[in-house]
C-alpha cells in the first residue's frame, strides 16, 4: 500500500539546512508518536529556531555539554530537555553535523489519537489546548528524556517520526520574538525566530521573559 503524499517521511536532507530555513518550513508538517497504546499524530502550528553559537538564547551557545550533545547532530534527531524541574520540551536538530542548531516544537493540533492525548492532558479544557505550548506538547505525546536522540527520519515504527504533511503557505506564516527568552535572545528585532500559523487556535500565547525570584 502506497502512503498518501502527506504521510511520506521527511528526508534527512530536509533538516540538513540552516535552522532559519527549517523552522518555518516545519509548520503544517506531521509528527507521529508511536506508543504501545497506538499512534498520536500532531500537525505543527508553532515553532522556535535556536542557532547554537550565534544565539545567546540557545542551550549550545557556550558549547557542548552532556545535556545538549544531541544538538550537534546528525540532523533529523530529537533533542529533549527537562526544565523547571517538572517539564520536558522537544526539539528537532537541524543544520550540518557538528554545528548545534535545533527547532523547539511549541504547539500543534492533534489530528490522530486524540483520545490518547486527552488521557495524558487531563487538565486541557478543549482539544485545542492538548498541545498548546511546548511542555503540553511533550506531555500529550508522552515525550521525555528517554527519547532524547531518537532519529525522526528513520521511518518504520520508531517512537517519533516526521512526515511531509501540508506545508503552510508563506503568507500564512507569522514571526516574532521567542517566548520566555531573556536578553538579546528574546529581542524580536534581533531574533524574530518564533514562527506560527496565523489565526490558528492551537498556537500558544506570547509571554515575555520574567526573571525567576530566588527564594529567601
């Protein structure tokens, strides 16, 4: 059986490009999470680009560590990190191997496996909120550090894979400052590297960085 065009795997060459080319081109693509209970498919509606050594907002700005090693390639792999001691966030690595860049998956529409996603996101008030924000997205898809390094281009029944989907027309793509990033990294005039589908109800609200208070 031949898969329909929108369900063909994205080739590794798709990710082996500059992060600012890959990020907006991911909008409308389909991410499939294979679980023991069945698949969950997500149409991407919001992403953020992070450009390694050129980007003060990137985890790889100061070089390679055990935490960010997957960001250095190969492209097409999944980088998962744990934040605030409670949430996971998922990224797709891109660019040439050895140069750390990745796209944070911020939001999407669950188009398959909605019931499975609901079980993981019991606090969601509607299906539009199931993956509305990067931590919610990872929770809905049951993504954690165990999936760090997964090859999303491998095909077959891998835990995570990226499919062609339906790319969003350029006139429907919006860009602006990244959410919750401090300093120059959060300056929309310098880094307008958050991309989203215009007027899509699953896109998360923009929030500027707020410094965390240290407990006394």
